[in-house]
């Protein structure tokens, strides 16, 4: 019976392994190619023309065909996502970019440079225009189905600024410390800034967050927009900035972990974080301020316990010395 159960177990393991391997082999490769750059930002006058190149590299083990298409997009959410507009008829700027060809074939593991021409019409609306150029991989020959079905696609985002009557308007919607309602026990401190763009062109905020202690001295400086994110027109963009000493934490458990981390990332007292930023062609100012506390209570508690323990030990030691002295004195008196 034991032998039979053992054989059943081994056969079951083999069957499961074969099924898993089969499923993995059946999954087609996704995005087996790459394009660069991923983002193109350009500023042009009406009637102007610009040329550029998009590089497409394939990691396929065979020749592969790709096609080029365009779609408008607007901002989606506050994390930099895009909402691609299904009805391109409401825009006319997807016709501004003309690729060298509408389809390309790349040899096994090869690379192709795809040139394009961007032309701004003379009657174009000044402000921001947002177009995605998609490079889409066609279905391989021999796959089930008919027509030019798409396996995967990657887009290049074009942020186009048409010069003219530009309205640059960027405000700080909110500025806060993310952790624990402005009371922390140690660094790092994570700042969240939400920018609202109510103008007609995309903007890229710059500058720093300056952190000062209770005495007004600068304790740290961190970039306001560390990733260089752009805020599209009529949208809100959320960014995060971190004030840290760059000390890594330790892998320990419970109180010991926090004591060591608070020591390596020490800060104490009230602090202010002040935005000193700017945006736009004329460097218009951005400013806001927040107050927060850093109180390393684990470290302080450990220090108090350590001092108390030392006082107890010192008291025991002193009492021991006194008893020893009294004993010696008593012996000397008797003698």
C-alpha cells in the first residue's frame, strides 16, 4: 500500500510539473520589443516643422513586423497615467506627425530607426497638444485568426507646445507630510505635493523643499519634483519628495529595530518644510509651507531605561561599598 501511494504521489508531481511547463510555454511573449525615447517634449511656432527619430529594437528570435498608429490622450488620475481618446475626430493634431512609413519589419534581434516629420499648421491652437505614436506588433504567421490582429504595442508620448497666446497657470492644490498626521519617529519624511494646472499648456514645476529646524537652520533640502514630471493642462499631478539621511535600516525585530533605525536616521523637534519653486517660461513662483514633528520615542525610551538601569546599578554598587566599609570598621573595633 505504501508503495502504491508513493507511486501515485510521484505521478501526480510529474503531471502537475508538465501542466505548469506547458502553460508557461503556451504563453506568448509580450512586448518583445522596445522603443526609445519614451517621451518627446517639443515647443514650436505655428507653421514650423521639426524632424525626429524613434528607435525600435526587437528581442524576437525571428523577423517581426510592426505597424505605426497615432492617438490623442489626456491626463487620467493624478499619477501620470494617460487616457487615450477613442474618437480622434475631435482632434486634428494626430495628423501633424507623419512617419517615414506606416509599417516596418525588423530582423531577428535587430533595430530600426523610424524617422518622422512634425508640422504645426498655421491655424493651430496655441497651447498643449498631446499625441501618442504607437508601434504595434502584428500577429505572427501561423497563429489562429485572420486579419492584422495586434499582439502588443508600445507608445511614445509627444507633449507638443504650440507657441502663441499661452496661459500658464499652475497652483499648489495641497502640500502635506504623508506619514502619521505630521508626527514621525524618524526619517525619512515623505512629502506629497499636488499641482493643479488650469492653464492651456503643460508645465513642469521645479525647485526645492527646504526643511528648517526650530532654530531656523536648514536641516535638509529635497527636490520638489524629483522625477521631472509634467502637469498636463486641466489636470492635477501628484509628486512625492523624500527627506532622508540616506542611512538604511536594519533587519531586526520589534523595539530593537526601531531603536537602531531612529539612531541612524536621527532627527528631533519641530520642523518646517517650505516649497521654494517656480514654473513656466517666466519662472513664476510656487510656495507653500507645512509644519511637522519628529520625535524618536523608541530611542528616547531606550535612553531613559538605560539611564535608570545605570542609576540602579550605581545605587547597588554604592550600597555594597558602604556595607563593606561598615564590616571592616566593625572588625577593627572588635580587635
